[in-house]
């Protein structure tokens, strides 16, 4: 038998409308694992959705600036 971190299984029934609502909220939260979403909601009551788009863009810009700085420094040293 697999050694699981969580070894107690819980089951509950929903109707089609409730399942659609749950699936829609899982998609809105951008979560790929419905079980993880339901566990988080049951324990904490909310899921934090972090938009990291601006962080990714700004880190790419800083990386490019750093590369340009290194290239200019190397040209100046030669």
C-alpha cells in the first residue's frame, strides 16, 4: 500500500449544478487539482490567487539590463 501524506479519504455527494459551480471556481482560482482546492477551502475558507505576470516581466527586463551592463563592461575592459 502507498504511504500517503494524507491517509484518510473523505467523500461527499453533489448535484450537477453544484459540480459546475465547484469546477468554475477551481478554474477561476487557476488551480489544477480539485482535491487540493476543496481541501484548502474547507480548512481556510479561501484560496489566494497571486498574479505574478508583472514580476516575471520586470525580472526579464532587469536580466536584460544586467546582460547589457556586463557586455558594455567587457567591451570597455578590452
